[in-house]
C-alpha cells in the first residue's frame, strides 16, 4: 500500500481519476457481468488477493465458487500502471520481505519471480532545509543522521515499542493486559510523553506516516502495537524495524513485471468464475441461501465471503441487518490517505551520483521515495508516496498541479536532472471509488477494545476476509493472502 511499505496500501498500494492513469491489466480469463443468475456453494465479494486466494482454495476442495469484482480488473489495491515507454510500474501494493511467507509462496506457485529492491548507495535526509546523503550500511543501519541525543531517544522508543508489541496477541489484541490503557490513547499522545528529543519525534512520525499513511494523532496506540506485532510470523515476533526497513524489511523485494502479475495470474486459474464490472449492492438471506446481487449478475450461494476493507463492506445492503458491533466497527475504521507518484527517466541517473533513490523528508508533497526502476535498469523510475495530510491536501487538486509539486520535491532531493521526466503517472487511492484510500483501514482509539472481536467473526454464513482481518502482516499483500486462506478453511469446516 510501504509507504515505507506496500506498503503496500507490503507498503507498502495500495487515481488522479481513473482516466488519468489508464486502465490496469485484467485477467484474460475473467468474465464480465451480464444479466444472469448463477448458483454456487460460495459467492466471493471482491477480486483482490484475499478473495482470489479464498476462491482458489475452495475450488481446490471441490466447491463451486463465483467471484464478483466491482472493477474492470482484479487485484484491488494491487495494480500495475502502464508507462509511455511500454513498461509498467506499481500503483499500489509493491514490496514484500522476510516472514511474508504466504504471498511469496503464492507468487512462486504462479511463476512470478522476484528481485531485490535497489538499495545500493546512500539514502537522502532532507530536514530543516538541509539535504544530507547518508550511508545505510554502518552501525546505525538506515537510521537518518539526526543529532546523537535524538538517535538515542529514537532507539529507546523503538525498543520500547517492540517490547510492548510482544505483549499484544496478534489474534486478539483487545485481550492484552494493558489493552484498555493503550487503546484509550493515540500514538501521538504516547510519543509526546516519551519522545523527549524533537528529532526522535520526527523519526517516529516519519515511520508512522510511511507505514500507515496516517498521522500518529489518528491511530490508537494499541493498534500500532498490534501492527508491529503482526510484522512477523508464528516463528518470528514482529518488530518496528521489519516494518520500516528495506534490507531485511518489508521493502526488501519486488516482483518482476510488477506485483499485479500475482492476482492476474491467480484469476486466470479461476477462469470464468471471476466476474468483472460487478459491484455488489446487496446480500440477502432467505430459505437458508444467500442472494448476492451485483450489477448485471445475481448469485445464489450457501456461504458468502466479503473480501473488502471494512468501510467498503459497510456500503453493501444486508438483510437481515449485520450485528450492531460489526456495523459499528466498519463505521469506525477509516482508510489511510495515500497516493503514489512515479516519474520516469531515460536512466536511473541518481545511481551514478551514489544514491539509492530513497529519501526521508520533513517537508514537501512527497516525504519518502524509492527507486522503482525495472530489474534491468533499462530506464529510471522514481516513486514517491504522498500520504496522510499531504494526500488529503491534493485529493481535489488537478493532476498537473500535483505533478508540479512532486517534481519540485524530486529536484530538491535528486537535483535538476529530476526536473524533466519522459513520463509521469499518478495513483490517488482516495479518489479510487472501490478503495477510497489505502493502504489499510486503521483503528483509532477505542475501536479494537470495543469492536475488535467482530472483525473476523462470521455473521451467520457471511465470512470476512481482506488484509484488515489478518493476524500477521495486516495491511500488506501477505496479510490479504493469509486472510483468504483462513476464510476458506472456515467455510470448508462448516460446509
């Protein structure tokens, strides 16, 4: 969505209006909605990684499945954007890293290769109007070179957060011994009490915005601790470092041909079970079966998987009504605000200057960047995240103005050669109708302790998937895959 990601919106995502970036790739075997009624054991709402994974596992177990996808493509918050030079770049979830076992296994099964994110050379810190290149292979790793007192304070805070996170059960964070105390405060409140050096506060602010595309004031401390705990697997506890690092972290690896290859190839294995251009409007239970009504197609099914972020799932009409706690949960989990801006050049010129393309900044529209060039470096691509307050400020701004602001930042970070790209693409997830933000729907104070148990609990024959429901790598592509595998097991145990 990261950010640093997927981000992922594996920071991480997660349009300048759909027409501004063009239509992404679609699964060749997928069908398109037409007036029809279909019967299946399971109807899956959402053709992202979560829904497609659930469908794959259900089909493998002999169940009949129909996947209803609102867009004209599969992938959800994972999408390739076509470039004028014939290449592609990721507009959404992009990176994977250590302990993200399930997305890697899926990609391997589908024959989608990976390569290391470009990480040779120096990072750039831009702070207080000063540009400072710095090495990332020293004793301090990739920590930006702020004052020594700030570094010491930041290191202590990171250790505190990692330790607190070990006390948060990933499958039920609301049951942690201090859950209520931690859920009553924002991450900002905790930082103000513990980040006694301004530069340490800056480093944690940057880390927070890069991971969540939200500011510390917006997030529950308990939710942040859960997210750190989830950045691992059953054998490896999560850490803040794994969330934010490139080497040995969530931004370590990319996919050859772009991350969208994974859902596209997965959808192709499902053939015409996947129906595009079919936004679901209602889910109704009658006579022991569910009627799932989408534009142009209706599915009658024994079970339903809703593989959408909570805010989008709540826009479907349910009969009978959802339990109050599930509905209240979805009312209280907003999407982060994120965009990705990619400037394309004839060559990755920054590499010749000894830079790896990664920036941390305290100003500008873009405050973190990555080298998004292809594996063969046949052209250069700089990708910048626009996040949280900065993205919200640009949501309704014309694309040309966003481009000008982004390129101004790139010139500040990388010099005059960044001024004139051969092409430029922009993905504004806040303006994407079937996402409305990214990389993840997050929990403000009070949400997890009051409504968290409703996140994964089935509602009758309706089962909830999506990266927001995952215990590990919540918010990342790996979490989406894990959630699809989990929900398929739930259904198979019930049918």
